[in-house]
């Protein structure tokens, strides 16, 4: 998902830095050797001075804007990536590697067979970490819960929010809430914990052992319902989460037969571009999926990836990519 245009308005950044300064002063008063906190206080004061001088968020070396995702993680960053010291670059590389390893540990099994359902997904970050969210949760009663989402922003900042979203749903699923209430509760938690600075598009679905599927689309790319060689897009049933605290959500009901599939994906697929800057788009995705309809979840994802690669013809990716197929196989 494209990053929000501005990391923080200067007024909001100022409020956050003042709050941080107050906490540092309180902590420093109770320490016998507060040198480290004194240094942090000086950095906060320097950032506040930059806000007053309209230079906050600009690299001290080249005076160009610092990467927004880095500022969102650390509002005290002073230099852009091109002007890091060797020590700073090594530390950043280690942090990125750790973020990627943590995120990979949150992903479900790549291929699953559960009761009447088969699933397969492809998850491809643009960099070391991704803002795309993919999860699968099985229950003892034969129900399968599936999730596909995209957090605003890119890079490490988006991956932190993705992990937060993952934790929210993993903590709520044991409550066995109906899908609309599950999304509404997750939305409230996400709003309260991010302060309205971020949002996420999301598809959440529940599939049972009889082939019945209930699916909620919170402002995400339309999932494709695959039946008899045809792909039907499923419209959104609610707003992205994180925008408004008291948003209500509805669901779409499906009865899936053997070999029917659902394809979920992020906008890194449909917004990919070729060498002439033409967009891949949902219509081409629908044509690609009909060629693999009725095969397997893995074959469906493979066909999408193959067609997307052929379309791009070597043009560079600009976003994370995630594709998930859920098929009634039995």
C-alpha cells in the first residue's frame, strides 16, 4: 500500500516530542547516573527546534527529506539513508534483518489441507519486511479463518503495524465472535493503539466443513470467487480499519462447491506496471485466474504469479505482493 503523504503534521510531531520529553525528565530525576537520558533529552530538544525552524524531517547532510517510514519508527532520525555512518548502516541492516525474520515467523504454513479446504499463498516483501498481512487459523470444529490485509505505509514501519494487526486478531479469535463483531472489535483496538495515524485494508473470512463461507471486505481489493471457470469480484462491505472508532461491518455469504476457490491478494498485484507504465489491473488478474480454475490452490497462485511476471517483463516492483488461494478441495 502506498505510504501516507506525510509522516506527522508538525503540530502532532511537536505534541509527541513534548510528551516524550516530559517522560524523559521524570525518568532522569530518579536515576543516579542519567547521562544517557540527558543525551536523549538533547536530541528531543534539537528535534523541537527543527520544528520551530521548519526543518524537521530534513537530512542534516543533504537537506533532502528523510524517508517517512524511518521517521515513523524513530522521530529523532537526523540523516537519510544515503548519509548514514558506517556504524549506523550496520545497525540498520541488523534491524532490518531481524524485522524480516520476525515477520516470517508470523506467517502460517505455506500450504495447508484442513477438512474440506486446501490453501496456498505467496508472500513477497519489496524489501526485508512487508506491510502485507496474511494469516490462516484452524479450529477444532472444522472452521477455517483466513485473513489478507495491507497496512498503510511501507518498510519497517508498516511491518510493525502488520505484526500489531496479527497480534490483535490472534488474541480475539479465541473469543469466537461473529465475523462482523470480530472486525469491529479489531478496528476499535487498532484505532485506539495507533491514534488514528494509520489504517489497514482487510479481508477476513470464515469457512466451515459444509462449504459455507462468510467474508467481510474492509476496503480491500475485491476477492475473486472462482466457480465453473469464471471469476466474480466480491465488493467491499465496510471501510478500512483504523479510520473511525465505531465503524460497523457487514459480510457476504457464499456456498462453495467442490473445486470452487477464493483468491485474495494485495494491491501490489493489481497495481504492478510493465515497461510502458501500463497497470496490470483486476481484469487481467481475472483472466489469469480463469485459466487455472478447478485445479488446485497452489496451481491457482502459480498461474497468477506467472502471468504477473510475464506482464512486468522485468520492470521493477514498487510494492509488496501477497496472494492467497482458498479452495474447497473435497
